C-alpha cells in the first residue's frame, strides 16, 4: 500500500492508493462572518469668556453720552448652536449710586427679545449687539458695525435672562459677540460714582 498527500492552493487533498483505486478526500476551511456596530454619544460642551470683567465709562458730563463694550467668546460643539442671553443683577435698575443706592440711572426700555430696541435718543443706559461672528439680528440691533455707530438700536437690560443673540448652527471654532453700552444722564442726575453688574449666559442647543 502506498500513501500520497497532495496540497493544492488553499484546499487540502488527501489521496490514498488502495488496490488500484485512488480514493481522494477534499477538506476545505469553513468561514463565517459577524458584523459589530460601534456607537457612542458625544456630550455637548460649552465654554464662555468675556474680554474684561469690568467696563469703566470714565467721567460723564450730562448731555454727552459715553460708551463702553464687552466681547463675549463662546466655544461649543453643540449641533444646534447656542443662545446668548443677558440680565441685570439689580432688581430695579442696572446702575445705582455707590454710596446712596436709592439714587440710580434710568434704564432704557428693557429688552423683550423681539422689538423693544430703538435708535439712541435722550438719556438712560442701554445696550446693543453691534457685531457677531455667530449671528447678528439686524432687525433687533440695527445695521451698525461699531460701538459708536449711529445705526445701532439700543434696549435696557432685562431683569431676567433674555436672548440677545440666537445662533442656530454648529461652529467648529469659537465665535464672538460684541455688545456696546451707552449711557447719558439729565443735568439733574445726582453727582457721584455709580455702578452695577450684568450677567451673560450661554446655552447650547441640541
């Protein structure tokens, strides 16, 4: 009896010679595939900063408005963008006399989120969004492009958070929104130092 083993490509062939008859057995490898789906959820993250923690208007002569500004920077991976909101932190007015808080500076008509802004006139404290690399609503804030632009529209600070910039899309990099503050007082305004705080809030959108 004579045995032969032959290997052809990837198929194993066994040949056995028995009494003039060659018996061949073919053995092939079995193959099976399974697919695995990988899935995860990326959480929304958001960071916000302002270019300065304080704005000093300097000395105001009644009848001659003064201005200042803040640039708010927001970075978020939110799919739907984000809202930027603001509010005053005092219950009645934004800025009070530092040593005699019952005396205050009148605010412009509080921002209502849609239509209470107006071009500057008269006295009071108001704000305007004059520039944004996210989204600027010119219907709300006018077509001005600088803090002292006469085309800006102003409103007073609201007592609770109201949206001042609505950005509805994902941004791969940080975006900035610049806000102008403008203030004037009547000649009867009590002299002295006035101060007050406002707070910005950024909220991501899924």
